[in-house]
C-alpha cells in the first residue's frame, strides 16, 4: 500500500486493484496506470492522467491513447449516441489528451480501426466511428424494424361477424371504439391504440 499512498491514491482503488491483480498489482499499474479506468468507469480521466504524470509515465504511450479513445467513446454511448463523426472525435481526443499528441492519437486510432477494435461507416461523405457491438446492435435494430414493417398477407375476415361471435361467446357488449380497434389491429402490422385506464 506504500506505493499507492505515495501518490495519494484512494485506499478503495488500491484494495480493488489488489483483488484483481494480486501480487502483480504494482507492476501492472506501473506498466499501464490507465487500468484504473477499467476498474471504475466513474473515475475522471484527468484524475488518472495526474496520477500517471506523478509517476512520470510517458504521455505518448499507446496505453494512454487507447484509454483516451475508449473513454470518449464510452461517454458518447453513455449520453445516448451510437457513434460520433471522426472530426468531432478528434477534437474531443485533442482536448482530452493534448494537442501535442495529435500525431500519436491519429496513428493509434488508425491502428484500432484496422484491428476492428472500432468500426467506421461513411454516411453522406462523413465518417462515423462506432464501437463494434453498438454498430451491430444498430444494424440489427434497423433490420428487425424493416422486417416488422414489411406488409403481411392481407387478412380476410368479416370483422362484424367476428365481433358478434365474440360478444355472444363472452356475454359482453363491445363499444364502437373497441370494434374499431379490433379492425385496425387486424389490418395493420403495427397499431397503437391509446385509451384511458379501464377502457381496454
């Protein structure tokens, strides 16, 4: 624990690190202090940067570049977005990691894209960057929605007769709005009918 106390690190973080890495904890953190971001996603990136700086850790390290890119992409997803235009991503990374490291940022991002750690798509001459699992989810959602909205074979049913049979079978009287809802539900693939509570 003396190592972490030297850099004023939270006791909770040091305990959690030891639980994960055991006797290799100090070695792992000296090799990549940005492992802390994976331990606790709520830690501000700047906090780990300050810790790394105290350790005299090289700021152009690929581990720092990777952590910065992952941090920004996670923030994008947490804010409800699935992707980010590459120009906006570069601005965010430059602000986070520093203008002096822009070449290292570009080089690392290109490597991560080639390695399929991230995914890029070109829409209307704008390149968007995704996390692969998010891209796959978005594509699948579009496919499912498209399939859902494809027209089915038309249902040939005498709705009036159907409603009469239903009323007779269950000894109840359907209202005009209920009959209308049944008719629409049978004709449309997707139909939403809103009525006040107690009037299903």
